[in-house]
C-alpha cells in the first residue's frame, strides 16, 4: 500500500516509540517515585484505549456513528463473569469467548442497524444497546441490577496472577498494543481503504461494485469483538460485570473519548481516553465538582480544537 | 382485567406521553431547524424543576413557582443559545454531541453546587392534592391537571406553529433553511426564540413532574433518551410527529408495564415471569423505535420532503 496518501495512516515512530517505552517502564517509574497505586488508573486507561480505538474503526473510518458500543463492551464483561460463575476461569478460553459472543451480538445488531443512516443509525444502535442493558438487568441469576461479582479474576497460567496490579498492567498493555496494532493493520489494508471509501461516498462505492453492506457489517463485527475484549478486561479490573458497562452513559463516554481525541486520527481515541480519564482522576482529587471542569474542557475543545486534541500536538499530520 | 384499570392506565399513559411531548417538541424543533443535536436539553428540564421547587417553597405557591420556572428557564435557554450554542449550528454533529455533553456535565455539577446533592421536594398545590372520582374511577386530581396542562400547551403550540407568522418562519426553516434565509428570514432571531420556547416547555414539564418524581441531579438524562426516541419515531423536525410519538411511547410504556407482567404470569411460572416482565416492558419502546426505523426510516411524519 502506498504511503503518503490521506487514506494511509502511518505510525509516527518518533512519537509512538518513546510512548511505548514509557508505558513499558511505567511500573518501574511509578515505584521509583513511590506512587505505585497510579498503576490501576493506568490499566483502566489502556482498557478504554482499546474500546475507543475499536469504536473509531466505525466512527472515524467507516462513517458509522454508533451510540451503542457499550453493548459489546458490556457483553464482553458479562460473558467473562458468567463463564467464571460456571467454572470457566481460564483467560485463554474466557476472553476469546467474550470476543466471539460480542462479535456475534454485533453481527445481529449490525444486520438490522446498518440499514439506516445518519442520526437514525445513532438512535437505532442506542436502542439495541438499551435492550441489551435491560436484558442483563433482568437476569436475576446473574446479579440483576447489582451486577455480577467475579468470584476470582481470570486465570492466566504460567504462574501469573491478575491479582497483582503489575501483572494485570502488563497483560493489559500487551493486549492493548496487540489489538490496536491489529486495528491499525485493518485500517491500512485493502478492506480499510474500501471502508474509508464508503465513508466518503457510499453510493459511488456501491456503483463501482463493492459490497458496501458486507464491508460495513464486517467492520461492525470486528469493532464489537475488540470492544468485547476490553469488556472482559474491565470485568477483571473491577471484579464485576456491572450493568453500568452496558448503559447508554458508557456508550456516550466511549464516543466522547473518540471525538475528544479526534476521529480522523488513528491513535486519537486512545489519547482521548487517556485525557478524559486523567482529567477525571486529577480534577477529581482536587475538587468534588470535577464534572463541572471536565465539562468545561469538553466545550473548550469543541470551540478551540475542533478536530480533537490529537491535532493540537501534530497539526496537519496524522498520528 | 377490568375497564376501570384500563382507563386508569390509559390516563397514566396519556399523562406520561404529554410530558414527554413537552420535552420532545423543543428537541425536535432545535434538531429539525438548527440541525443541532442538543444533549443538554434534559438539563433545561432539570433547571426548570429546581427553579420551580425553590420558588414554590419560598413563596408557598405552586403557581408562582411554575411561572418563575418557565420564565427563568426560557431566559437561561436563550442566554445559552446566544453565548454558546449558536456557534455550533454549522458544526459537525459529533462536535455538537461533545460540546453539549460537556454542557450537560457542567449543568449537573452547577446544580449540585447551588442546591447541594440532596433531592428537593416540590410540594403539590393543596387544592389538587386529593383524588377525584369520575364514574367509579378514583384518580389523583393533580395528574388530571397535568393532562389538562399538556393538552393546552400542545394546542397552543399547534396554533403557534401552524397559524402564526413565527410558526410559518419556523416551518420554513425546518423544511429548507437556506431558502428561508434567502427569502429574508432573520434566521438567528428565530433560532433564539425557538430555543427559548423549547426551554420554557422543558420548564413546564419539570414543574409538572416535580411533585411526582424527585427533583434531583441527573433527572434530565433518562428522560432525554426517551425524548430522543420520541422524535426519531415521530420524524425529526415535525411537532405533529413529536406529539404522536410521545403519546405512543407514553401509552406503550405504561401499558407494557402493567399488561405484560400480567399476561406473562398467566402463561409462565411466577419466578420467570417476575424477572422477565419488567425487562420486556422496558425494552418495548426500544423495540417500537427499532421497528419504526426499520419500516419507516425517516420516522412517521418526515418534516423534510
């Protein structure tokens, strides 16, 4: 694939390289400055970076603004919780299962939703996510409104335990890098080019002979499966599969992360996730009224950095 | 299942639907005319309810409280439009979502700063606190008043939109904004007025529902989602569609919550029916929306030709 076209999203190693080194050394650095507890929010940021990047495959590259991504995130969380309850503890089985079930859910929801466009697509994805929310809330066997507590975190084998914050962090980091790399390959593949073509002009792509609907559905399934993985990790981190993971508020937060970071940049949503969660963490330490200031930042971003914060750091180029 | 219960449920559904309509009407106009997704619309409903509760408690009069809420919220809405929201009309929908979500967070927290985290109570007007009896049906007088207010406001809004000059400009803006502007409509003034009217309608709903529900932070968010469902079912930009959609959603939701668990109990073991009933009832309106979108992708009354 030719580099340098607007459809190709190159990795800017000058920025990504040092960031990866920093992430790899983070546990050591945090121990050095005697603040090891920041590893937990760091893990949370990585989990949401996975989910937001998967959502951006739809929003930024497919032109499909889904307001129901929490459905797949939450499904991943619940599959992990339900599997653990029935004795399936191994992460090697439970997490792929979470991805498969989330992908199947995305297939079913996409099959109906993708027939609508624009605002109507936003609303129909929201509708399906809310249906999932009420389905899981109604299952009293699996916790109902209180959520399903994980009896123990998923088992990794090899003498590793997710109970250790450091191990959990590194496992999440590896999975985040892997899944974001896969999504990056998808975006830059022939499939990804077609998807971006559909975003730009759906009718023309149809006329040229591309099976538009199948491409959109495939993207929807991939994004859903990756969000399912993020959900499985989130269930492990909070030790429960909570209905809040499925709520429209969660879909909204994921969408905010994507828009905040910048929809047309590949790593923007991951940056958006980090900025939003760090804002919550630090402003939340300073004042109980942190929501006010986070809200003000969001308004300011729209007024002064309309293409997302990723474009502030690197103008006119794509990270 | 007897007739009285059915009538009671129909009245409840109508009451809920009419209040939804008050929110949805403003939302659909802002969406249809300014092409703006306003997630902070529910916050105006919250502000209206808080203003009503504060003034009504201070003066001891529900009516004064409601009037103050309507005027105050309209002013807040128009100020918001002039200072911030009008900058967003030409922007991408995604930017509007981000900015108005930020506004929603700010509004929630500002209310918490001013009024504190506890829920307020909005006292019911004493004359309407009791039940009335109509042909064997005992029904709360205040709920009947809500229905009456809802119908009056809906009729007024219909007259305003269909038979006044402002309404003509509004309809022109909804069906073809550029053409309206080209024909010399002072669009920005119309927009500010429409926003003020939408905010005032929110305040009416806030003041009416305040005595029934808790006046608390976040009260605007769940109802906002329902209002969006309503305008999508009705067709974005259509006030008539918002009315039909709102009453439909109100009825389906209310009847679903009573009839569905009842009929499930008749065919399923009580344990399963008890779990399934409420979930299915909550899902019903979303099924309704998905169904409408599947067969009528533009809603029931598309505003744009």
